[in-house]
C-alpha cells in the first residue's frame, strides 16, 4: 500500500512539473494509436485544428477528391443541365457507373453517382462538362483550393486516381482536406446529396436504370454524420473525410493513408476515436469581451458640441457586437486571451465606419478570431474658416 501511494505521488509530481494534463496524455495516445499516417480533427466553425498527426504532410487523397469535384459542379452549373459522355469518360477504370460514349444524363443524377458510389467515369464526365476538359477543370479545382485556404494541395484529376503533371502529384494534406470539407458542408445541395442513403436514376433515353447505395458506412450508424467521403488507391491507401454535428458542435475529420487492404475499416475506427475525443473534450465557452474603449480622441477634429475649445471625440463600436456573444470550442484546460489593438492617434477627418483597430482572441500563439473596432461618428477637420467664425463669434458676443 505504501509503495502504491509513493507511485501515485511520483506521478502527480511528474504531471505538475512537466505540465502534462490528462488531455495532453490523451492526445499523445491518439498519435500512437491512430492507424492513419495523417489525421486532423478540425473545428468547423473557426477552421482551427484541434488535433493533428502529420497534418501538413503531403499525401495522395484518392476519391476524397470528389468532394471538391462536387462542390465546383454545384457552384458552376445547374443541376438540370445535360451531360454527354465522352470516350475519355467512358474509358475510366473502376469504380465505374459503366457509362457509354454518347449517353446523356442530368448533372444532378451524376452528382449522386459521384458522391454515393464514387464512380470514376462520372467524375470525368462532370469535369469535362463544367470545365471543358479535365485539365481546365483541374485548374478550377486548384484555384478554388487556394481560395478556401489550402496551401499544399494540387489537383490533377477530378476522380482522385493516382496521377501527376508538370506541377507535381495529385495530393493534399489532412489539414487542407479538412478545410475543403468544412467549405463544402456550407452548401445545402452538397449536404442533401451526401446525406442520401439510396438513389435511383436513368439516362435520358431511359434505356438504362441505376440503383445506388451510399458507400459511407458511418451514415446512419454514427450519430450526427453530416457528410462523408471515402477513398482508396494503391498509392493513397484508405482515406476518409467527414463532418459530424452534435449539440450544435460541428467537427471535421480528415484521414489519409489509414491502412491498406485488408484493413478497410481502419478509417472508421480512427474516425470513432476522434469523434469520441472531440465531443468529450471540446465544449463551447463564451469568451466575448466588451470593448473598454468608449470613445477615441480625434486630433484637430470638430467636436460634436461644435464648441471652439473642446476636444473632439468619436464613439466606437465592435463589428459583430449586435450578434450573439462569441462562443469558442475549447478544452477545459485551454484559455483564451483577449486584447484590444487600437490606433493611438487619430487625426481629422475621420468617417463613420472607419476601422481603427481590432479585438483579438488568441489561444497560445494562434489567433482564433478577431472583431474590427469601427467609428460610430464622422468628425470633420477644423479648418481656418471654422476657427475664424468660432473666434469671431466668441469675442463679439463676449465683448
């Protein structure tokens, strides 16, 4: 019993000295126990990476590519448009819808084929229709990735088959892949497709009918799945990206190289671990701070009172202050620091709506969010004639 007490005491002291918390220990366990070679758990609200394992390592992403293909099609074409199948599209390798050259389909139906069954021929047909060619569509994909915030992603194909061009291999990082899914789930049409379990359709001639069942095994079996996309190639291994929502908390999980055959379910086991960790450890905390700045001095400005010898001040407001108080997903051991960054010297003229600073919320060295501080008043500059009239009026009435 005495030895047991000593061991417990030693452990407590070690935790105290090294600053290791239970949350940190658990995070380290993930690093060792996840099958995926790269993984990210992301806060869908802010895009903050809550947990990462080689999250910036560039790796092939297989058919998780099709999340970007789908969102680009939804943003750049109408779902009622007719897509004609080219020889190139029909010649794509498995997994296939087995389209035939010259067949015609509604774009809407092909988007279900793309996301539910991950058909490679469908992806090329969509890319050629929306972009004009696979190469032009890949350029659209890369441009969109940059706008979303991806820094290490390069698209070559719309279906995710292992490929390369002069710019590099078809690849991404776990962080970038999570950012793409975070963006996609903001589109209601994307969510409607991703959440569909079964879908039936025909080509325009109605000679062929197709029955699709969603390959996302977590849909309907895991609470709160908003969207998910699987992927596999020999180069990428098993990949998976998904978004999960419970109790107003939304997390995005991205996994790359989560096993190879015959370990098809490793990606789902990894997802379950990260989902449990996310909803157990992260909760919303209100961190809103009212600005302590009521008004700022404006040098050489005409005061609101319009009196000669008074100093001009402009009232301020924080953009977003009329919205609900800011809540941020945090672990119990995390603490947000709030600071105000405001221009110290303002000189007239200044206008209502001018940004004079920010309220900045930081977690460690990372900026979580910021709110602009705006002027509520317009302050004009004192010029010669204003001063002359005020002095004239002052001394005339005084004497």
